[in-house]
C-alpha cells in the first residue's frame, strides 16, 4: 500500500509538470531581446521545486571548497546540498574522490568538517573503508553471509577542480567534467585578476556591523521568495535606479555592463573610492557568486547566494575568501551593502507575492544591445539554464 502510494505520488508530480507544459508551453527563447520570463508557476509550484531538486541541483555542479585543503593523501572536506551530504578526499594515488557521506551499514554520517584520515571509519559501528571507499573491515563479517565485503563500497559522486583552485561536486556521476566547460569564465577571471592562480584561502576581512542595520546577512536573509526570484534580481540592475537610491555610493550605473553566457554571467562597473577601480561579480549557475574589486589587492570572494528552503523561501549558503599569501587583509574600500540587501529582500518578497496574483502570468525580459544597466540579459541566461533541466519531459 505504501509502495502504491509512492508510485501515485511520483505520477502526480510528473502529471503536474506535464500539464504545465500543455497549458503554458511558452518558455524563455534563445534571443534575449525577444523573450518571455518563466511562468509564475515556476516560482510557486511544489512539484516544479521538487523537479528542480532532482533534475537541476542534483545534476549540476556545486562549490565545495579550496583545493589547498586537499593536498595530502587522506585530507578531506565535507559539503552539503539540501539533505545530501558528501565527502571529498585525496586518495593515496593522488587523485580526488567523492562519496555520499553515509555509512552503508546503518546510514550514519562518516566525517564532519575537514581534516585528514588514514581510513574512513564510521563512528557508529566502526565499519572501516579505505580512501577509495571500499569496505575493508566490519566486525562479524566472517559470520554474516549477507555482507559481501568485496562489493560493499561507498556510493561515489563526481568531483572536479576549476582553475586549479576551486573544488566542485556533482551528485550525477555521469555528468561531464566542469573545468573544460568553463575555459571562457576562467580566462575572464585571469584577465581581471592576473594573480588568480596564486590566491589562497583565507579568513575574509571582518564585516563591520552597523549598530542600526546589522550585517548584510542579517538584512538580506531569509527571503520569503523563490530562489530564482532572488537570483534573477541579483542578475539585473534595471531596478537599481528606482529601488536603490544610494547604490552609486557602491558602484556606478553609468558604465555598468552585464553579460549572459550559457553557464555564467558577469556584472562590471566602476567603483567609487578607487581611481580606475572596478566592481565585478561573476555568477556561476545555478547560484554561486564570485566577486572582486579591481584596484584593491588581488582577492576573490565566493558565496552561494541563494539556497532554496522550499518553493517560497531562500537562505544564504556558505562561501570562501581568497587572497595572496602575504596579504594582511587591509582594504581601501569599506563597502556596506546592508541597505541594498534590505531593499532587495523587500523587492523579492513583493515579486513573490505577485506570482500568486490572477493578474499576472509571466513577463518579458528587457534588453539593451550595449549591455548597459537596462538589460536583463544575465537574468535571461539564468532562466535559460533553468529550463534546460526543469519543465521539459
């Protein structure tokens, strides 16, 4: 009976998505100058959110950490994606391997945080795996014919390193490697940060908390809106002049440009406070933001910007900060995005409320061929990325 109920639930989910395609077949087109946005159901429908988890997030690449933490055999780090937890570890052969962070015996978590081990030992019943995930010891195995020691191993995941620095994982073991797909992004990063390959992971400069406004995270999250609304809002500044009256204290709008690519987008503009300085944000789809200020000491911030917490709520994720080894962490600029974060939160939550209105179905992307502040080309590229995975059977 339970099995039948599960099958019916799966069919119900598939039917819901299929029905959406029949009723609302119009999806963002290839041309950003002539394209609708996603239909409002993509921001509210629990079945579509579940499909996003299964077919987008579980089949795309996600930032895990710094390769410098995985230099020696047995060094590992852990990461999470929704309720899926993973281990990435350096093997004795020098290769990186990744596994679901769960013991094959009774499902206990194997490792936490980061560190170094000679073998992976489950703290629950002391099953022991080697660095390739193969079960090597289990007490009473010789009297348990149901346990095939030769075939028992941790479930693998896909691992790759981008730019020789950033470790990524993908739950889809058949997914193509990420680094070869990002040669254009890495080239752009190196053009803007010539010392990129010399950066090391470090503690980020301490954010100054405003006594009245608090920190950026406190102001900007949680957002009672779908994660795609949060990402699309970040990927355009068409809203900046009317909605962020003080934004030009952070970066200028007059020379602001956006680029949208298949897997990533870029925002670049001059920045107040540094002659010739540039504020740059790169977005690696689905939800990773990399940022720097050209004119400061070479550095790069990495931040998972929008973590879905159900169809209509978004949380911040984890990240990292990279700088040169001899950098003392001092910076010319003391940028404060607290007010912008609070304003964006209110904007996204208002847009989310509109997704349930009978007066709205879907909109259009605005386009400026000079890639200036009025273009929504980057948001369009993001939406095209989403529909590659979601909403097509």
